[in-house]
C-alpha cells in the first residue's frame, strides 16, 4: 500500500466517523430526551402512589383513633355508672369525686387541704346546695 492510499483510507475513515457523529448525535439526543421524559413520568406516578398510600394510612389511623376514643368513652361511662350506683346516686358520686380530688392534690405545689366541719357535714363549697327549711 502506498503512502497516498494510506492517507486516503485514513481520510475516508475520518469522513465516515464524522458523518456517523453528525447523524448519530441528534438521534441519540432525541432518544436521551425520550428516556428522561419516561423516567420523569414514572417518578411522578410513583410519587402519586406514595401520596395516595400515605393519605390512606392517615385515614385508617384517624378511623382507628376515633374507634378507640369511642371505646374509651364507653368504658368511662360504664365505670361512672357503676360508681354512681354504688355510692347512691350522682350527687354522692360527685361529692366522692370532689373529696378524692382534694386528697390527691393535697400537698402538691404548696397546697394544703383543710377540712372544715359544718353542721350539714358537707364541704363548704357544697353547703349552698342544702335545701333550706
């Protein structure tokens, strides 16, 4: 092979590579943008699924919390009814609850509970509820 033939072959290979690059790069750019678009779409779909699942979880949690509150209220209602019946009615239950609260808070935060005897045998705060004769 002659030096001129080698140069022509080399020149031909360079021309083919440049022509391939001129045709291939725009095609690759289009393909690359399509793939980026598909990836962004799939990411958006996945993000939406996650938001839907999180919202569903929040709804389920709220429903279960509400059910727990209802059950807790039923239990408290039943306990209050039992206590009220065993103490002879709602007035005696409230009196017992008041005295119990005084016992629990006695001595806390510098408080001091002093029981003052009265003729009716009721705490002073309830003396106004006595029926006058």
